[in-house]
C-alpha cells in the first residue's frame, strides 16, 4: 500500500506539470487558430454535420467489402471510445476541483474542439493506408509518416504518439473505466470487485476478440441506447429543479476565473498561475471528447467514405454529442441540485457520489441505480472502442498484423487489473498518458493546417453548389 501511495504521489506531480499552461495553451491555441483559419466552418456547418452523421446515407458504406465500415458505424465506434465515465465522474469531479466555472471551460474547449476533431479526422482519412488484408489503417502516426516521408522528427513523433495511444488505451480507455464499473457495482449493488472483474473480462472477450466489425455492431446498439437512457434521467433532474437554473448558470460564469482551490489544498506547482476552473475544465473536457488527442482519427480512418472532408464533419459531431450535450446535462444536474456543495464540505472530489446525490434528489434511492447503470454502460462502450484504437496503434508499432489477437486478449485481462487497482493512481496515469498523446497530434495538425483549409473550402464549394441546385429545383 505504501508503494502504491508513492507511485500515486509521483504520477500526480508529473501529471500536474504535464497539464500546465504550455499544454493547455497549445490545445486552446491550436483550436482557436484552426477555427479562425477555417472561418468557423466547423461551427457554421454543425447542423450539416449532424444531418450527415445521423442521416440514412451515413449508415450505408457503399459496396460491401472488408475494407471498412459505414460512416455511421465508424462514428459510433468513435463515440463509444469517447462517451465514458468522463461524462459522469469526470464532469462532476472537475466541478468539485475547479468549481462550477469548470463546466463553462469544458463548453468553450468543446467549441474550439470542433475544429480540432474535424482537422485530425480529415487528415487521418486523407493519409490512411490499406493493409495486405484490405483493411484501413490511419491516425496521426500514419499521417505523420506519410505526409512527411523520410523525416526523422516526423517518425519520432509518430512512434511517440502510437506508444502513448497504447498506454491511453490500457489506462484511460480500459483501467479507469473498469475501475469505475467495479466501484459502482460495489457501492450500489454490493458486488465484490473481483466478481465484477471476472464478469467484465468475459464480456470484453466476447466483444473485443471479434475485431472492428464486432465492436462496431455493439457500438451501433449500445451508444444510442445508453445516451438516451442517461439523458432521459438527467433531463428529469434538471426539469424538476428548473428554478435553480439561473443561479447555476451565474455561478458557472462567475467562477470561471476564480483562483479559489475549491477542493482544499494547493492546486499544484506549474498550474497555480491558472484558475482551477480552467485547468480542470479543459483537461477533463479533453478526457471526455478527446479533441486534440488524435485517437478519434483512428476510428474515422476505418470509414468507407466518398470524401475525407465529409468524414471529418461526421467525426466532429462526436464532440457535440459528448460534451455539448451529455457533459453539459451532467454538469447542470449537479449544479441545480446543489450536489457539489454537499461533497465539497467533506473536501472529497467524488464525482460519482455527486451525480448519485443529484439523481437521488428526484428518484430517491433508485437514483443511485440509474447512475450505476449509466456508468456501467458508458464505461463498457468506452473500453470496446479503445480496444480497437489501441490495437491499431500497437499493430503500427510492431508491424505484425498477426499480433492483433494478442493485443485484444491482453487488453481484456488488463481490465481485470483495473477493477482492483487504486482508483486515484489509475486516473492520474490516464491523464498523463492523454498529455503525451496530445503533443505529437497537435504538432501534426499545425504543420498540415494549410491542406486542411484548402480541402475544407473545396468541400464547402461543393456543398454550396448542391444547395443552390436544390433551391432551383424547389
């Protein structure tokens, strides 16, 4: 136990430095820069992107081949990896550590994150390659090596990104989710962690070992269902406390620039110059929607699409659904019920407890079951999505496609370890791995921004011509 505490303290210190001003400014700065250069196209074309992503044509991938999956299935796989415990536990703990203003920074990060997700997903499809079996392989690691062939720095960044992706897959995409499931089952239903670990490992083996198509089929069913289930419950919580909405919104704006360390204690060296709301809002926002990390591009590259820009728009909608809808609803539910204040009095940033308290204010003891089921579904979907993304990065590193099954099995058994590990250690490890992924991806996007801009405007002309033709016909 003493060794685990030392490891946790070390990870916490390194993590605090990694998520300091340089990385936060790089994330926000790159998003703002791309938004300006693209003349806010990702924001202005959000409705078009949503219509395209959830329309009938997105479910059809063209001629049925083994090369990839439909654009909709690709988006659901991407969303499965994104919509996890960060949407419940992450949002609430960000508000506990940074105050209500953290929710505001999460929304701002999501707005600029639209351009980030659009750009990195477009580039991943644009530069993807096909393996010998015909399947697609893409992501920042492929983009870096194909856009800058023979360049040593690009190769180093690609290797660093792929290695970090594997770590994130096992950490944030696996062990943190497994840990949240085990805790939820233990606290709500009294199930021992070891039993949860065993059942979870078996379920993962059934889904993950089938590869992309098995994961995509599960995601197409699981993601919409779990989102509607959770949003329905959270919507009722907000609706029955609607009178508190003005106070909550005012607190979000007022506390956005407060330097008050709401969780008690020091905020941490290297980030003390930033308001806690900004630090925790952005880092947990990135943890949730992954804009700027580049992992979403790996799933986007698996889509059979007629245009990389179109898939960029489709992938971008994941940021909207994940943060601007689900995270916002979670934060407002916690805010309007005053659940944050009850937890903060004990100086304990327990995100799950905050959300459970909010739901229990409406549903009584059943509220805890609703949240527990939500955490279980969200976390399991995330694990399935990240199994694919981590596998692709791993295969790119080892250059042996036959090792895919080895990674899938190892991933499933890592979940068992996540269920019984110290929760804080797992979360600190996950956030550190996120930071390691973001740097090479952001540098890649910044080096290729002119191509992103040129292709985005080319596709915009195509959209306008189609709209003009439709207007003439009507």
